[in-house]
């Protein structure tokens, strides 16, 4: 396994592999890898070559967010990659990705105006910009993203379509702890009491799925029931809990097409997200977005 710090090093490797006719899969990450990332890497092994980027992207953090304290453990990340068949780690510094006079951005409207895009207004500009750069540097055949970040996944797919990137974007199921909490690098911030309180996310999802499967189609009714459940936990504060069309990300009042039920909550000072998709036509929760108890 190779570890590259520069764009030039990556391009040299990619050129060699392309000359050999090998397919390339990319797993973009910010490091502090866990079982969720591991599942992406394993899926990416359907390619001949697997590249993992490890880069805490400053552009997607707001001024009051946790850039400086975001968890990092490169040694552990390297071990996980080695154990799971990764061929190349791209671990650049900020100066390698962004020149001091950097002023070119990839932005998007519509899909970024709800959910995380509403509460973190510059976040997805940073995501789209860095992912575009990674696609240009690595030129992967396929790229793998977790479905826990459902809005991000929808945005990346739209960006690829709109800007004609020659890459297939593949979403991979949410990986959860045995008690249901979605795997996240930010779970490290939770103390013991907060960790228990955080279970209201997955528990409210189960409640929401049950309500929908019993026939409720009014978004307001569903949102109220889930919010009431979450707000009963004193350590938790809701950032948002909304029901949107799973493609357009527009809020819906009545459930008439596949919808994304998404939430972001603060458990203490830690912001966590979770979601599920509900397919109206089949009257079921789509397991593609709600894979429970995978580890």
C-alpha cells in the first residue's frame, strides 16, 4: 500500500494503473476511520484498485464548528486501510489542496437549501469543491459515499450529472452500533450519559417507520410524533427534523412519493445526523437507507 502526500504522486500512480487497464474506486473520507468507512472500502474492492483519501477539509467547516478538534488518528486509519486491501492513501495537507490565493468553488442551489444546507449554509460548497478536486485528481471509475449523509449523497450525484463527471457514485448503507446508533467519527465526543441519550435518534426513526407503515401520510403528524419523542430526552436539542422528497430535497406536506426523513440533533455539544427513506408505493421503509445493526 502506498501513501501519497501530493497530487503529483497520486497522478503518477493513477497513470501507471490506467496504462495497465485497471479500474479505480475512490472512498473520500476525513479520516478517523470506523466500521462505516470500512464498509465503503470493502464495497470499493469490486474495482482493481482502491484509493482512500484522508483529508479534513477546512472548507466545509463553519467558523464556530469543530475543525481544530475534529478527531484524527492517521496510524489507525493506515492499519484499517492495509487490513482491507487499499492500494493508495491520499493524505494531503490543506496547502496541497488549496493554494494561498485559491478562489474557485463548486456551488449548488436547490438541493442545498434544506436540511444541513440550511443550518450550515457554506458546508456543501466546501463538500462539492473538495469532491470535484478529488474526482479530477484520482479520476475514479466509481466513488463510494455513506447513506447516513443522505443529502450529501444526493448532492454529489446531482453534481456528477450536471457537470458531466465520468464517475459512478455509489451509496452504501448506514452502519450502526448494536444498539442502533449510527456509526460516526463524532460519536467519540459523547460521554457515557450522552451516548445513552443519543439512542433517541435511532429510536425515533423506528417510531417514524412504524407510524408510516400504519398508514399515516401527513408530514406534520409524523414530524410532531418524532420531535415529541426526541425532546423528551433533556440532553438532546433538535437542529432540524424534516421530511423531504428524496430526489429534490424539497419539503413535502403529504407523502406521495419516496421521501427522506432526516434529522440533525445536538447531544450535548455534539451534532449527529440520521435518516431513513420511506417508499410510498411499496408502503415500506427502504432498507437501502436504514440498514440496522450492521457491524
